[in-house]
C-alpha cells in the first residue's frame, strides 16, 4: 500500500463498493476530498475515519482485512456495536469505523444518508459532525468554512448541497442540537467576518450569506413539543454530552 491517505481512503471505498458494501469517509479528510481546490491544511498523524451501517459491519471488517489491516480484538469486542478500530502493521495507518451514527456532544444519525456522495458523507452531514462540537477548535472552524464556501445551502436537499430540510428537522426536534449549532454558527460567522481565512482563499460562495441562511432556517424551523419543553430549562442544565475518547 502506497500513496496519500486520500488515495488509501478512495481505494478502501472502491474495494468495499466492489464487494457490495457501503463505506464512506468522514472527518477532516472527507472535507479535504470534497474541497480539493481550497488550500490544504497539514494534519500530523491523521487517522482515517470511515462510516458504514450495521448491516455492513462484518463485510467492512473483511474489506479492511483484505487490505492488510488488523482489528483491535479487545476494542472491537467491547465497542463493535457502534465502532471498530483497525491498524495497518506496515504503514501504521489506523482506521476508525463508525456504525450508523456519530456519538459525541450530540448524536448524528447518518445510516440513511450514507450513499448520497461517491466517497464521503454528504456535505450537510459532514458540517453537522463539526457543528455538534461544543468546544469548536480552529481546525473545526476552517473545516466548516471550507464546506460553506463550496456547497450551496439549498431547499432541494440534493446530494452535493447543504440541505435545509433535514437541517430544520434536526434542530427543530432537539433543543440541545439547536443550541449548540446556533452558538457555533454565530462563532464561525464572527470569525469569518473578522479577518480573511487562508483556508477558504478562492472559495466560490459567500460564507457569511451561507451561515445567515442556516441561522434563519434554525430560527424558522418548526419546533417540536420536546424542543419547547427543553427550551424552558435552557442552559441551566447541560444540554450536551461530554465525549470520552475510548482507549484503543
């Protein structure tokens, strides 16, 4: 196995597709793959993050083993219902496989939307993997901005757009999601307005206009009874989980 981590990710998705298995890339690498015309950001020791569904769990393991990866038996036995971990003994590259959903500060269900893009999660789902982080760091901000200057916010929810329909559904159902997302959108908008960001130099879309469209959608989204009941408590009670890194 040789080449870049993006080449390896592409090869894994292609091999899985040949076997009839649905696997997609997520994380910062997925953003890089979807935004190849924007300035790359260096990432030391980057791992490969993949997404699949529960029905494909065993087949994904077979694909990775065929490619030379070795599973962490202890970790996979404990957490294999939601996450698998593999490492390549020759290259040292490690692979995390998330199954059906991402569980961090909030839970993002992606199983039903896995096949929307050829190699990665859909732009909206990738954006939400970042916007659900309560303590957003600079790399996460740049990932969000790269997606926002590349893919249009759209009512159509066609693949390759940041679809407003599923966005409204998510933030209108869960007050916690709404609170974290709106806080992060406000922060990203302030950052983008304050100074030029090298990460989005040459981006085709206006990030401020894109963010404002998402903010309007979050405000206008029909709110569920559950949302309204939780909103009465507000920030007096923590509305997000404190994710813990599972030891491999």
